[in-house]
C-alpha cells in the first residue's frame, strides 16, 4: 500500500549571509591604503511555487530536508561575495503551508505560478569599505552575515477540483474517474485502494471541468475514522459534490439509501459543506440485482429533490448523461462564483515578523501590496522610505517581475509606486514608461546591517 502523502513536515533552511571582509588596500610604497573589504553575499531564499506538473507531496516525504545556498564572504579589493542560489520547491496547486510549531497557516497556495518565500536568506555583512565614515576612515572590522531563516513547515494538500466524488470504499469512484477522463487511477476490489485523490479532466460539450476521486469514506470519518479527516479535507475545495452509491454491495447493513445518509452525516459533521450542490450516481447497473435496486431507490432519492443517474462505470452505461449534468452544475457555479483568484505573490520579509505582506495582482496592469508600514520592512531604524521600496524592488525582481521600482513615485522599468494607501502600497504596472534601470550600483546596497 502506498503511503498517504498529502501531508508532510518539511525542514527548511535559507542560506546564511556571507561575512563582510575587513581588508586594507596594499600597494608597493603605499603602506596606508584605504579599506577595501567587500560585503558578504546574500543567502539564498527557499521559495515554494505552484507547479502544474506536481500533483503530490511525495517528493518531500522522501527528502524532507531542504536548504538554500549560503552567501559567499566578501573579499579584499572591494569584491563583494556572491549571493547564494535560491531554491524553488514545486508544490501542487492547493498546498496549504503551516508553521509546524504554532500550527499557524502561513499561506494557501492557489493558482499555477503562485510563489511564496517560505524562508528568507540572511543579509550579507558589510565589509569595512562600506563601513568607513569620516570619523573612522579605515575600520579594522567588518560585519558578520545574518543567519538565514530556519523553520519547520507542514505542507498539506487540499485538492482543488470542480467536483468531488464521495462514497464508500469500493463504490467505484476511481472507476468513474477513469471512465470519464484520461486519468488512470488504481482500481481494485478492496477498500481504501485510493489513498491520494485522483484528478481527472472531463469534457462535456463546451464545459471542461475537473473531477477528484476522493478516497473512500466510512462511518465516523468526520471523527477521523478510516482516513476520514484526510479525505474530507479534499471535499472542501470542490464546488459540487457527487455521491457514488454502490448498488451491488452485499455487505450487511448497507443499501444505497443508508449509504447516502451515512455519507451526508459525515459531510455534515465535518461542516461547511452544506452549500455545495449535490448529484447522485447509482453505480454498477451492469449487475442485474443492482439495476433492480437502482430502480427502486431512484424515486426515493428524487423525492428529496436530488438529481439521480443510474450508471455503470464498468460498461460505460449512462456516462454521457451524468457528465453533462456535472458540466451543467459546474457551469452554473462558475456563473455565480466570484472571479477566479488572482495570481498572487506572497512575500514575507523576515523583519516583518508575523505581519506579512502580500502582493496581489489586481488587474492585468496593477498590483496591490497589503501589509505593514514599509518602515518596518527593514530592521535598521534609519532606513528611509525610499530604501524600503528599493528593498521591495529587489524582492519583486527575485520573484520574477524583472524590472521593478526604485523609489516611491519613481519609475524603473515597469512598476511605479503610486503611493501609500491604507494597509499597503499600490503599484501600477507601466511597461511603456521609460526610466533608469534600477540596481545600477553594486549589490552591496542590499547588505543591511543585521
Ligand atoms: N460490476 C461493476 N463493478 C464495478 C463498477 N465500477 C467499479 N466496479 C468495481 O468495484 C471495485 C472498486 O472499484 P474502485 O473504482 O476501485 O472503487 P473506489 O470507490 O475508488 O474504491 P476506494 O478507492 O477503495 O474508495 C473494483 O473491483 C471495480 O472493478 C461497475 O460499474 N460495475
Ligand atoms: Mg478509489
């Protein structure tokens, strides 16, 4: 039996900043050269990214320790140390990230391409060249690099699909996904064959939708029986619930009606699923007794206001009708649902502590940043607002927005800071504006005193 791996504890460590260098310029016949120690490089970040080709957390189950590279030390001759490489960890759509110690939800990663810096690399220490001042012309010291963030997070996968198939083990949920789509989940004549939800893409006329085959539910699932909680969690993100009822089971104490009630009771106990529309599928109609039973229970279920379909996942009978009914429900939901979640970049500078901020794409050409005051982004107290914005520019750049802002109200390439607003800053996307490139100076400007 495969391991159930849609929840995993990941131990992550961002790179440490490199130390600054204390060095004095040496040249023949010039015994007292100036300071020329370079700054340490920045440590690499650990970034999580939603990848459409990743569907499980299996990889992290196998390798739960992940570390980004450290920054290099500064060198004499004003050479700054190289920054450590970031590492980007691919996660499936719908991954919830929690702090393993506090249980606090850090982020809910939805939408292909959504990125989150889960551990930030340490800043490099300043070298003595950068520390020189009129008072102290040749400091004989440099600053140490900051350590990178180290933390344990829980990654939890909650399937994002239009439709969740729920039912007892062995009811034929995986068989139905396989019959409706190109997915090839494991199908077998024993309960709990499915441990990780299988996703299938179904086309019904104009409507294309996803169906998740949620692992089997048993009585008590809402209290955690069987693999209950693990499975019900997946139903949460689906807009429509389809009951798959086994009309051919010979297990004592079971029939399609009571199975329906048991599953409904579990959904009710789990909570917050009442608003999802339901559809009922009576499966295994290829078995003669099962067909008879389906005919008997159909009017009883219809009396409760449910749409009922008799099918056989094995012989493919009734599949067209049920896929079109599913498609119609999905389409109706999409009509009524708010617009899709925008692409989000979630940034968490460590200086902010708990008060994260988030950049949200509010339109094709605009982002909204919500969070705390920019002054607090950097620990250093004499940090100006402009510098704070410059810091954000660096973060944007690292996140793949290639050209970013330099300072408030100024343009550098593509993003303009319009100005402070309640709870954050508004950025406007202005790709046509021509302006000076940012980061013309050495990376040393990034090496804030730690
Ligand atoms: N005769 C008949 N057998 C079916 C039909 N659909 C599924 N089965 C059989 O029922 C058994 C269970 O099917 P699965 O699709 O694995 O059931 P499941 O609901 O995904 O089960 P779990 O993953 O354990 O929850 C397999 O032996 C299937 O071949 C059907 O329409 N007719
Ligand atoms: Mg299954």
